[in-house]
């Protein structure tokens, strides 16, 4: 069950993935519109300047969205599920899950977003190289929009290709380092430290802009953007590293060591057999598979098999499963508990999210 992000509005779907615009994007608009308006005041009247600035802010949002849709398309082509796409103050984020991760898949999905941004910026880039300019020879507002689209998308691609997490370039680096070392956690650790270095460089740039500006007040909007980006990149890089370490630790924990005992009965028994059960829930072997019955149903007529609710496949884990396997299922379905069975189908017990906590 995908979690709906808080403070967000769902606006569309793409290849089955819901697209959300978070309210933080309004903060981006509130910062970028005055900056553009200030630059447009010299050749447009105030109302036209504000309207054009708002349209340019929307163009940035659409450029970010198209970048994220590149990730979505690559994820679907490589067999991944996409939980959601978010567009907010810091850009976009695509939440992807896969039951069979690999370095190649990590690299392909990560590179797809910058590839879309580069493709959108290529026409104007060619114009710059051939001397016709990023506006492709157009004049007025139309030419300004073409130039803005070129510069916005090339800037989005260039920034995202920096080789540090959580940027796309960091995920590409993870794919490459993972393939070279065979250790995803180590690859994530290296890319996350590079990401924090990029965050520190952004913070330094913000300080440099203020110290070197003849009128520091005019630098406040840019400094605010850089400060928020720096702090966010730093914390997100640290979170990526912490999550990777936790996942490696969980992968080393056998789930059979974190089970809760539960009674198991045959489905052919009458419902009255529940009266002798010692656990609130009872697992029941039925002709349709493993099911469960609440002990409070002991007074009902019929057999246990008729009363049982059959567990769907995702709620039955193998005895070889690790705590990391449980985490993957919990993230996707968030059921209250899961049954663990031996290779011959014998139920060994049940487990849930509590098994993921440190002990």
C-alpha cells in the first residue's frame, strides 16, 4: 500500500505512477517569481513582468516533472514498481521499489532523468554552439522562453549529474561502484560522503556570494535557496547512508530468530476446536492454502477451513527470509503480521514490524 505524501496534491498519473505536487513548490514560486520579475522590469510593464515570471516558474516545474518522468519510464521498462512522483521546492523525487535490484538497473533508472533534461536542452545548446543563441533566433518573450527552457534543463541535468547522493549522479556512482566492489552498502557510503561534500560546497558558495556582493541584500533570495538546498542535501545523503547500513544489518538477521509462536490447526477440524487454542489467532491449514481464524469464532458452526481467511502470497515468508525481506514486504503492504513457513510448508510462527526493531 503506497503511502500518500503529506501536504501534497495529486495532479496526474503517468504509466500508473501517481504524480504529486507538494505545497513546498509554492515556496519555490514565491522565491523564483520575484527574481524573474526583477530581471523583466526593464522591458515589460509590471503586470506583464509578474505574469511572465509566473509562467517561467511553471516552466521550471514542468522541466523538473519531465525529468522525473524519465525515471518513471526507465523504472517501468526495467521491471520496477513506481510508488509516486513528487515535485517540490528542491525539485523532484521518484520513489521506486524493486524485488530484484542490481547495479545495472540502478544506473539505468538514475541516468534516465538527466537524459531527458539534456534532450530538452539540446536544441538551444546547439543554437549556442552554432552562434544563433539559446533562443534559436527567436525574439521577444518567445525567444526568452526558449532560452529559459534550454538553460533550465541543462542546469537541471548538470546539477543532478554531480556524483553524490541523493542526486542522480550519486545513484549512477552507486551503480558503478556497486558493480566494481560487489558491495552496495559501501557504494552508497562513498556516494553519500561525496553528496555531503557537494552540500558543503553549496553552503560555501552562499557565503561567498554574500561576502563578495556590493549589495548583499539583493543576494538574500539566492542565499536562501542555496542554504535550503545545502541543508537538505546534507541530511538526505546522511539518511541514505544510514538506511543502507540498516539494510545490511537486517540482511544478516535470520527471520526465524524473531518469530512469535502461534497455534496451527487443521482446517477439517470443527470450529469448536478453537476453544483449546492458546493464542488469540490460529493458523489453519486449508485446501486453498494457509489461513487464519480469530479464536473468538469458537462458537461458530462449521469447520475451521470454512471459517479461515486465506493468507495472500505476500503474507507468507520462507524460513530462509531475512529481516530485510520482511522490511521490503512491510514497505509495500504494511500488514499487521506475516506467517513464516518451512520448506515443507510447516508454519513456524508469525512476525511483524516489531521484528525490525533493534534487540
